[in-house]
C-alpha cells in the first residue's frame, strides 16, 4: 500500500510543481509583463470570469516547470531506485508530453474551479472545501485520463493523497507563518 502511494506521489510530481510555481513566480515578481489575467478582466453576469490571480505568467511557468520536472524524472529513470518508483517507463514515454499533461491538467483544474468559485461569489483565497483540495487532481483526470497509465483505483488514491497533502500543506504553511489561516 505504501509502495503504491509513493509511486503515485512520484508520478504526480510534475503536477505538484506546476501547482506551486505560479505562486512562487508571483512572489518573486518575475516577468511582470506576463502578469496578464487569463480572463482579460472580462465578466460573465457581472462577475469576473477568473480574477486577477489567474495569469498568463502563472500558466506558462506552471506548465514549463511541470515539464522540466518530468524531464528530470526521465533522467533519473536510469537509476534503479527511480526505475522501481516509476509508474511509467521513461525510456518509451515522452517525458515532455507526460509533464505537459500533468502540469496543464493541474492548472486547468485550478482555473476551472476558480471560474465556479467566482460565479458563486467566493473571493480568491477563501476556502471552498473540498473543491480547493481536489481541483488539480480533477483537472489532470479530465485532461489526461485517456493518456495516462492509471486505473480507477489509482485515480481514487490520487484524490485521497492530494486531499491529504493539501490539508497538510496548509497546516504546515500556517505553522511556519506562510498562511494566515490553517485551512
């Protein structure tokens, strides 16, 4: 069981990087000219489609970071530890495509649920449990399920793992003073 969880975590690593990078890049104030809202400040029914916090910069860096992570995974695949940890054979799979599917899927899910959040008048940064915790896994499922070598049981475990990691990350962020609230 623990072996399966570790393999799923390692498989999803490019998605985790893609999920973190937009915030990191935003905090560093890199490439300010790409800080263009994905919704171009357009509205539906008087409400912003996504808001200012979903930007072209975040999308680009998130996808590129996830792809780079998958490329590193393909390099490490030559070592037996990582080969045994891998759910995919990086000798035959294209790491760039895998990285794209995972990273774009994660960001797509986040963007999709952000749209619904705005339409429900939930401000950015306010919790929307459990959707904030599963949005990125759902996005990868929508975008990548036909192309990724995961069973329904694997997807179920990924949802649970990512739900747990999201709560754990928020609590650790609160303890470290990086978040104002634990959830």
